[in-house]
């Protein structure tokens, strides 16, 4: 069956061969979809079995959110409000989430995560990575990966999120790289580690990543969030697909990223929610590194599924152009997940897209906080 999204005023394909500029923009277009994949980009008025009328509005590739923590229970709204009102950051905040997550049944966790994924779809996110990391014991990490695997094929095992109460760091690393990895690796595509002061140091992070690689997992790193640190260099050295946060980068970090296949993934809603300075994305882009933007949706430091909000921050506060930010949240996210089937709308790509209630993608940044996603298609099927 052929589906056509017709009368698209402005179509972003992210393919320079199909249209103008780096976004491959085509005006007055029709997107032809067959069997869930993009078949062709044509002039408006193309023939089809089923027609979706974009009515002159803008269509973009769906956002690819390469960094989320959707599997958790409990609520920390009061903690956030207190922090905004001046209370010191409670480092034990994650324990609230861990306790609630351990206590929740797998069915409860699955319902909570699925609701968050639906929220992400309504915000124009059509593919997302989901991490474990709030169980911090073998059984709850395994259950978290199981729940994530029901929602995405980009599951990340993040047993090395923090050292839970009652453990010495090295003993916990032994658990993560031993029984926990054994339980979670069959359910996951990636392994991740929080390489930061107060979490895991360079040696511990290396041990986690090397054990993950030996178990067949691809590598991701949380690094350089709270200050300069070894995360970026370690990620590049080990060939990680992505190093995420990148709020504090030295010149050597920027050079290393520019000379590598490791994507620098920015999480600006986290810097917003924790009152951190924003990273200088301009410097990283000008050096030639590949960048992505992701939501980092999580209960402690960034409880949002609004990629548009992340774009607005990146443009206003990180030195990115609107076009660069949109690319980073679509094609950049796909690169951070080492995928070519999503993040663009060239023939052969998965038909994942968002129809905006706006004449141009620039409104995503120009009209912050306004829910501009009028419709979302995943694999050619209308979800939101
Ligand atoms: Zn994270």
C-alpha cells in the first residue's frame, strides 16, 4: 500500500542530493511511502492509496533521541522545586528513584515507560534509545532492560550509573562487569558508564566498557558533565559511538572528538534543569566533530521529552544555528546510534516524520514552549 504525505509546504529531507542546503529542503512536496519506508520525494499531488494532507505545513524527519532514561518509578517534582528555590542539590536524589524502581513490578515499569514513549511521540520523537540504570542490582537492571527492549531496539545497559549504597566502587564494578552484564547483555545493544567525579573514574569506566565490548555491546559514555574529566578521551580511545553531556571540554577534548567517529552529544535541557553553564557547541562544530542533541529524559536532571525545547536552548545559548540544531537532533542522533535507517527522509529510510503546525522548522526555536507537532508517523504509521 502506498501512503502519501501530500501538500507539504516545506519538506526537510536531511539529504543534500534531494533539495536545497544541508537540510535538503524541498518546497511544495509530496512524500511517497511504501511498506513503511520512504519510496520517493515528488511534487505535491502525487498518486496514492492513502493520503495525509499536510496542508502547506512543514514536515521534518522525526527526532532521533539518542539518550533517554525512560525506565523508572517514583516522582521527584518536590525535590526539583526545592532545588530551584535554593536548596542544595541532594546527591542522594537518585536513591529515591532506585528505591521506587526496585519496588515496582515489571508491569508497572512497562506502563510508566510506555506512557513516556507516547509523550515523546507527541513531541515528534520517532526513535529513541532507552537506558537502564535505576535498578543497580542484577534483577532490577535485567527487568529494566527487558522493559526497554519492549519499546526500542536501542537498549543501553547502564548498571554503572552510580555506586549504590552499601558498595565500595570496585566491588560494584565487579558486579556490573560480571553477573549484571551477563543478565543484561542479551537484552541490550549498548553499554554506558557515568565517567565523572563521584561516579566512576577512568580505570573503572574502562573496565566497564571493555567488559561490555567483550560481551558484544557497543559503547556509550556519560562524560564531562560536571567538570573537565577523562570521559571524552576514554570514549574516543575506545571507539565509543557517542560521549554525552560534553559540557566541559578542553581543547584536547575537542581535537580528539574532531579526529574521531565518536559523536559529541549535547543534553542542553540538563544544563537548564541543573543551572549548569551551557557547552559551546560552536567550538565543537567549527573543529569538525559530529554532534547530536538529545533530551536525556530522566527524573533527576532533565525530565522533558521536548526536543524542540532542547533545540531552542542549543540555538539561544550554545551557538548553533537553527539548521545545525535540527540536524543534530535528527541525523546527529542517528549517527550517535550508528544507524542509517532513521534521521533522514531519503528513499529507503524508515518513514519516520513529524508534521509541524508551522510553515517552517524555524518555528521550533522561534516559538519556544508551543506544542507545534501536529502529527507523528513512525514506519509510515500515524502514531500521534
Ligand atoms: Zn543520562
